[in-house]
C-alpha cells in the first residue's frame, strides 16, 4: 500500500493512502505536544470539552445526533503518551457511500470534522463554563479510576518510580491537583496555542473519493509562524541499582512489574536486535518467560515483556500469588541470563522473526493501524517502508540479539502486594 | 459447495458439510493480508449439566470445566502447540464464554499448514493426571486476576441477582475451589460429548483458495464413528422473576460502579426471530442510553453519570438480559431515574431517534466488515443461533418503530430489574 506525504503549510503535512479494500474511510489529525507537567492536564481535558459541542451543534446531543445521521460516523478525540510526547488526536471513520446507498455525504462529514476541531462551542470568547466544570469533574473521576485496572496501574507506578526526573514519568492522564485552577480562558488560550504552534499531521486511509482534505484546515492555520517541534527523547543508559518499590493494597493477586533500561536508541541498528531479543524473552506464548514462569512452574496466567520504543525501556509484568514473589523474580532473572548467554535456539529466532513479520504485515488490513503506522514513522523520523523494516529484521543475527540483550539492565522492581502480608526474608 | 451471496453487502460465503462431519464456512476477503480461522465447539460455561455421548443419565461437572478444557487442548505429547504455530508464523489463541469455546489463529503466510494444525490439535486431546494438575495453578491466577477487576465483579453480581438457578450466574472460569475438583475423567467426558464435529463449526476468512481450504480440512479432520446433531443439555428451571432486587459489595475502586440488569423472559427464539429481537433491544438501549439521547444527557449534565455510562442486550435461547452500566456517586438515584423513565418513555423513544439509530447501526455494521476478526467472530456467534451474519442488514432494515414500542413494553419493567453496586473501600497503601 503506497502512501504519499505532502507539506501543505508550515509544520502541517498531509499523508494519503488510497485503497478500495475497506468499507469505510478513516481520517486522523494528530497534534504533537511535549509531555510536560505544565500542560498534561490541560491536554487531557481538551478532548472531553471539545466533544461537548461545536458552533453549529452547541451540545453533545446535537453533535452526536448529527454523527448518527451520517451513518454513525465515528468521531474520536484523545490525548495519549507517545514517548515524551503527548498526542492530541482527532479521528473520524465513516462508512463509504458505495455501501450505505447514500453517496455524497463525505463533504458533510469533513465539514463536521473541521468544525469539531476549529469551531468549538464558545461562550464569551471562552469555552462554556458549564461544560468545563462538568468535564473537570469527569477528568478527576477518570484520573482516580486508574486504580480500577490494577495491571495498568502497576505498570504506570513502575514507570513513575523508575523514570523520576524524566518527562516520561509524567502520568499521561493528567493530575488531579492541577484540575481546579483550570478555567475557560486558560483552557481556551491553551487550545489556541496548540492549534497555532503544534506540528500537525493529517493522515487519510480510504477510498479515493476526490475529497478536499486540505479543506478541513482553515486558511488562517495554513501558514503559521511559530511552530515548535518536540525534540527527540533523551535515553538514560545508567540503571538504578535494583530500586525496589512495594505498594500494599486490598487485592487478590500480586502484580509484579520489572523495569529495565536497554539504552539502545531506535535509530541504532542494534535496536532490531533488542526487538527480537525481547520477543524471544517475553514477547508471546513461545517466549522463555511464558514457557518457564507459566507453563513449567504454573506461577502466572500472564507474564510478558514489551519495549517502550522512544525511551528504550523494557517493561515486564506478571500476575502472581503474593508468596511467589521471590520465586518468580528468580525465574525471570534466570531467563534474562539465558538470553545474554545465548541460550536460545535458532528456531526461537526464526519464530520471533515470523511473529514480528506477521504483526507488521497485518497493519495494512486495518485503517486505524495504517494511520498509526504512518504517524509512528513520522515521529520517529523513519523513512523506511514496511517491507524494508521487515527485511532489516530478517537480517538480525544471534550476535546482535546477545549484544542487545546484554545491554538490558534491571532498574526498578515494583510489586503490588496484599495488605498486612508478612514479608518473608527476601534477599536480592 | 453452497454459495450464499448478499447483494447489498457485496459479499458472499461458501458452506460445505464435509464427510468427516465438520461444518465448514469460507468467507473470501479479497486484498486482505491476514487470514483467519476459528474452530468452535458449541460448549460454554453454561453447559455443565448434560447427557454424555452414549449415556442415558445426565452428569453435572464442576464449574469452569469448559474453560479448563480449552486450556488443556493446547497440550500435546510430543509438541508444543504454541511453538508450532509460531514457527509457522501464526498467532494462536482461544477463548471460552457462556456458550462457546473457540480456537483461532491468524497468519499472513503458511495458512493451509496452520489450518491443518488447528483442526488436528483441537481434535486430538492429550490429558494426563499430571498435566491436569499443573494447569490448576495457572487458571487459579486467571481467576484471581478477574477477582481484582471491579467491572467483572459488578457484572457477575448482576447475573447472580437476576438468576435463581440458570448456570449463566456462575463465573466462566469457575472458582478456585471448583477447578480444583476437576479431574481427567471429567474433561474426557466433556470432550467426548461436546467436541463431536456435529457440535462444532469452522469459519475461515481471508484472501484464499476455497477448494484448497476444503481439501485441507477434509484431510486434517478425524473420522468420528458417530456424529451427533445436538447435545442434550439440562437447563435448570428458571423462574421469570428476579432473585434479588439489589446486590452490593465493597472493593478497591475509586467511585461506586453499578450495573442495572433487566431480565428477559421472551425466550426460546432461534434464527431470524432471535436476531431480530436482539437488534431491536439493542436499538432501544441505544435510543435511551447513548450520548445522543436526551435521557443520557439529562443524567450527564446533572453529574449523575459520566461517559462510561452505556447499555447493551445479550440473549440466547435459554436466557437474556439488558445491562445498563456506569459509575456514579449516587447509583441508587440513577436506578430510580431509569425506573421512572421505564414508566414514561415517550419523550425519548421517538420515531426520529429510531430512524437515526438505524442509520448508525447500518454504518457500524459496514465498518465492522473491515475486520476479519469481526466477521469470523460474529459469524460464529450467530451461527449457533441458526443465522448467517451476511443477512444481518436485511433484518435490520425490516425493523419498524412499532417493533420497538412492543418490545419496550414487554421487556423494560421495574419488576424485572436489579441493581448491582460496588462501593469503594479506600485504602492508603504505602505510597
């Protein structure tokens, strides 16, 4: 699938992928912000307020009803962490007219999308006070809700402890204590700043309906003077010496998270070795961790590791019985030692390559994944095609994997423990 | 081979019942890289009392047995199934729900080899006393993971309040106690009965050669001496009435969570009628409980609910319920407002809302067809209700506003409604 990229304004690009494969079209608008304590809460609140209404559809009710009439066009607005960036993303997916029997709705949909982004509902030059107050409350609830999903909570706690002092430790959902000070003017001024200074990427995947996609950007934003590009993350190589953190909570299952630093930037060729090494170590059901911790010792239902690309971290997590903490930790350490000593088979390597290949190739079957892939390449300044990426992975050698995994150093051990449980003697 | 085509959707599906008893469907998806196969036994957590194949007396097996069996089928004497699939470039997985156990994989390469492996491993169980014991630790961790999930607990408590005896009220994976009772013999009995090809279906979706798909499954499938049409299941006699009006529990969560369940007594339908009821009920719930409804917006602007508020209906032959879920500081107040609305829905249940939601359903369904997983999973689910997914839009188009009103009046009543609440139990921890 061929994609083209065109600069249509300062820091403003349009990326097109035309295909007839799908029954719908997908348009994403990505605004790139730094992940920063000063604006993370504002950015998290923006999508919630913007979804409340536009100039012509001044309420959620009116906005959502209009979208439903357009055959359930799916509007989403989100703010999420990508390395040390926060991405404010607007997306619209709609059924193509060839299937709904009503062609010609595309321009209505684009008009609607433009309005959501550039013409939000305003009162006296600022966001509606009523909507804002409601969404501030909802944001606080959402922030507090992070405890409901224990697995994700534990991972975020590990990141927070491990990356203290780095931007990456900033919780991407915002901070409760920063919410009350926000008023309509502060938020609106911030949004003006987002629109006028962020790098903006428009990504379209779908049928070539001769759409005027550039038309979603108002003239005044075409040539913005002061666009700030977010710099690439720094990578910390040095690990803390087994920084150990334990939270006690009323839970049935213990959550163990290990944070490692690999210190291999994605621009480095060796990064491919890390990618495959992690796949063998804890990537899927064929990994060393899955085979040992789960299948052989029955200690966990889930145990896996993944890479944080932009920071070159490896995060590993498992849900276990509280008393199996040390046993699990020993097995994990042992597994990593095996990797570094090269105790994995050629077949393990082949399997890892195939696994990465299959998931890469599947990207082109989904409009959302295509869009994320195109955008992901932009923020990592990667010019390679999907085929080239796959090819480079094929060329990774055993030595590359050993070398890469040798750089993986344990930094932080986080454990969500039960209440009042006696800690047995643990020596690490 | 039979071809079933739907003109509106511009899609077609091929069906063949093979000599070895396997019911095979192939859905071509031109231009897609990923190819997907899902092999399903009509056997879920609700089927734990049944007549074993070739016997006359029903047996009752411990809760969680279907799910346990799903874990165990991955075991083979001489090879690691996960590894084998991975070495052929496939991603394999399985899941068990109330009604079915599915084994699936997708790959971009070596599809036919993987398909052969799928059929073979599902049709050749390898159970030993030892490997059955080993699995108990893993499944116990899976169960405990769910016990810490307040959304899961609030949901199952709702079922426990609605149902007196129906097995839908028990946890899909069972309990730590019940799975420890499971023996190799139990698993053998369940396998022998429910994994008979007559009780299974195989769906294949992707850009493939239909003849090659058939040949592969024909060669891989095992010969079965007897194929049965239908497993005799014993469903407990479930009263129309709910068991409890409300059920409450404390857990570690930030805000109270609630589920309001409405028990359905219009049961026993199959085929088109069942699907039609399903769509109608879900349309009603969309008209009332999504962000485009006035009712939703009233509660939202009063701060009684937030964007997590929503509802859906699910139903099979022997049970069915609508579930309205969300979080609120005043769950009881939300419940009261919903019950009052059930008595006077006219403002919300309008012809205008109906037309709008219908359009949305059409778009949502079409967009779903971008995903081969959506196609295969929904084909499977509806197949066991004797319905083919590609005719879905036709049924949707037949639905009238009168259908909506009739169904609303029979289903949505206070006497069939329960509320389940999880209250927070805040602890400081030591961070």
